[in-house]
C-alpha cells in the first residue's frame, strides 16, 4: 500500500466482497491483524455518537510503533465533516483508515471526497456475474480439490453471486459435504 494513502473507501452493492477485500487489505497493512493494539474497529453509529472517537483512534500510538489501522464499518452523512478534517492532515505512514460502505452513488459526498483527496483511494465492489462468477466459483472449488461438471457449474452460477461471502460460505459447505462423502 502506498504510504501516502491514509484512507481507503471500499463500497458497492456486494457487501460480502467489501468485507473480503477490507480483510485482505488489513492483512496486507498489519503484521498481525489480530493484534488489538494496532487496529481499532468503529461503527458509523459510534462515530456519530462521539465526535472525537475517529480522530482519537487515528492519532493513538501503538505499543510496537507499527502503523495504526482504523476500520470503520458503515457510513453516515455525519462522517463527511470528520473525514474531511482528517484527510487534511492524515499520513498513511502513521495510520490508515479503512471504510466499508454499501452502495454509493457517484454523487455521494463521501465517495467524492475519497475520489478527489490526494491521500485517499476508493475500491468499488460489484456483484460477481457471468464469467466472473464462474471464475470465482472455480477458484474456490479448486482450492478444495473439487471441480464442477458443466451442468453443476451452470446451477451454481444461476443460484450464487448475490454476495461474495454467501457464495464462499455455500461453496465451503459443499466442500465439507464432499469431504464427508470421501471419509
């Protein structure tokens, strides 16, 4: 991740993909993503109820001197003013804010802020469809040593894809059932 980037907005209709990509981002940013001293998780509701909590979490020092990550789940119009103020001074070398949002219109103020700020980035997370969904299903099945016949793949493509985490979860269950059959 570019050290100049201090805030990343992940958004889109596929909330499962937003979460999956946010977790991958956290895994790449942190030496130990489970270390509670390097990551703070906040909801938009918590930020709205306490105007200083986001700035405090971003400014907090870690015990090991690593970069701090603040994970924000959800959005609220009240975040705009706080994010605008933070982005004016935030350095990605010290802290990174990862915001997980749902679908945001191109004119949404938060999306526009992240798209135009020099120290911010955005990542759109759209639904897996057609060939992309087939590729995702194939990757997950291969990870478990499985393959789907064309009729089975067509069925999976027709019935999965509305949410990446749901798709992954259903295929993980399928792999578990297949493992039970082989036992």
